[in-house]
């Protein structure tokens, strides 16, 4: 059961990393479309499309006729995400410490 929890955590962290990779490319090259993101990141278009949808629903990016761009008020949401990631890192480091003590 515990290994299943860790496996799920690993999968979710890989998805979050993919979303952040897409966000990073949008930030650097906006406006940017699905085809260019897919080519640049070497990921299938359906995964890029899903990441873009998640980022849009999170209020970080918005679609335009020229491709995805960063929303004007995205900084607030990005700061919230940074805080959440720090909390995840702290929890993960605590799990690692506890496992090393076993």
C-alpha cells in the first residue's frame, strides 16, 4: 500500500514537471503554440495540450490566436505555486530522513 502511494506521488510529480516545462517555454517564447511546444520539448501534442489546459485553468496562461501567453496577473498564482512546491520539498525531505533512519 505504501509503495503505491509513493508510485502515485512519483507519477504526479512527473506530470507537474511537464506542466512546468511547458510553462517555462511559454514564459520564454510567448506567444507559442502547441506544435512549436511539442517540437521544442519533444513531447506529444496531446500532452502539451493537456498541460496548456491545466495552466489555463490555473489562471497562469491564456490562449490567443498566435499561441499561449502568460496572463497579466499570473505572478500571484506563480508565487502561490512556488510556496506549495517548497512545502512539497520539505515533506519529501522529511520522508527521506525518516526512511534513512530505518
